[in-house]
């Protein structure tokens, strides 16, 4: 087996078990609009917290509320950085018999879902996701712990992936 990027042999025995992103797969990223969606979610929750601080300050006049508002703003910066990094970490790869889903920067997650084990596939899009033109695909298997979610997909890509997974599940004679 060769690495398509360098045509050098890939030695699977030397790959670290701590590296869950095998390089020999064609990883597909999610839409870059997922970053904007996550930042919007952070902004909405920050606005609500700041509004609460403003109401409490208006009624009490306590200077502690101003410190709380500054803490909310500082925490928002941290949440924003984490949200951007988390959104950019999502990816998936379609293989012959299974689907790989990766996410996470600090704690990396790699889910391998065999097509034959899938029971059904959900495509969802809440109001905020729809306003950004995004959808989420969630795969369900018999084992609840093996479910995988791919957020931030273009609706057409989500529908294509749903249809492909359904067809592959039927071809395997199990699951879907």
C-alpha cells in the first residue's frame, strides 16, 4: 500500500495508536459555514447572559454584576476559540465497508461505523442551521455508543450521503 500524497509505502505497523487520523484516507471536510454557525450560537448565548447581567444591574446597582459581565465577555472569547477549532476538526471518509467520522482537537474522536450495522440515518436542520444553509447527518446503529454525527454539511451533500448510506446498508443485507 502506498500513500497517495507521496507514493511512499505506508507502514501500518509503525503508525501510533494515538494518531486516530490515518493519512491514507480522503477525508472530506464539513462546510466552512459551520464556523460561522458556531460563532453565532456563542454570540446568542453571550447576548442572553449580558442581558441578564444588565437587568440585575439595573435593579440592584451592584458593582459585582459589572465584574460578572466582564467575566462573561472573557469566557466568550475562550468559547469562541474552542468553537472555531471544534468546527474545523470535523471530517469524514467513505470507505468500501464503513464510514469514518473524526472530530476533536484536544480529545480526538474517530468513529468507524460499518454500513451493515447502520439501522437508520437522520438528516436534521434546525432554524439556525437552515439560515446558514447547513444540515446534520446522524447515523444510528444498534449500539447507542457507536452513533456518529456529521454537522455542517451542505443540504445536497447531506441528502447524497443519506441516500448512499441507505443504499450501502441495503446492499449489505442488514441494517437500514
